[in-house]
């Protein structure tokens, strides 16, 4: 589900979240 991950990453980046991005990176 790379498309879903990209959507989540875009949302997090738009909200300027840092910790969630690291969490997603660890999950992948």
C-alpha cells in the first residue's frame, strides 16, 4: 500500500509533523 503511505506522508508533511514521519519511516 505504497499509495496509502504516500497519502499519509503528504498529510503529515502538510501539517508539518515530525514524529509521525519518523514513526512511518520505522514501520517501513
